[in-house]
C-alpha cells in the first residue's frame, strides 16, 4: 500500500474519532496514540503528552519541567504515565481533547497541502 493511500486511510480513521459524545474515551486515546505512531508522527505524540502533563503538573505533583526532561523517558513511558494520571484525576476527557485538537490540526494541514 502506498504511503499516500495509507495516510488517507488514517485520516479517515481520525475523522471518525471526532465525536464529542463518546462514552469510552480511553481505548480511543490508545488508538489515536497508535495511529500517530504508525503515521510517523512521534514528535507530535510526544508534544501532546508533554503538554497534557505540563498543564496538569500541579495535580500530578511534578515539580520538574517536563519539556526539558521528556527525552529521559520513552514515548511509551510518557503515554502510560499520562493515561494513568488522567484516570486517577478524572482527566481522561482532557487528554482526549488534547489528542482531538492535534488530529483536527493535522487534518486541516492535510487539507491545506492539497491546494
């Protein structure tokens, strides 16, 4: 499968996730995380997780700057930490929104690049 067709397939999947009234968001967060990795958007994935952790660092009792220290951890470690803390602090919706906002931006960028 060509990269273009594969990318369009993933963009269609991303578009299908843009519903606000989804009951179980944790599995969808995992799916979005995996799709971004499959599309070789690991930097974007790392940014989403660091942004979420930074925004909620007071709730998570993190004193260090996550942006400065994030490369000490693997992407999987960051994801597991973020999802665990999101569940503990009832912030799954906020993490889901972080992923959705990024996916919307990726979709818009893709639309712009077509012209």
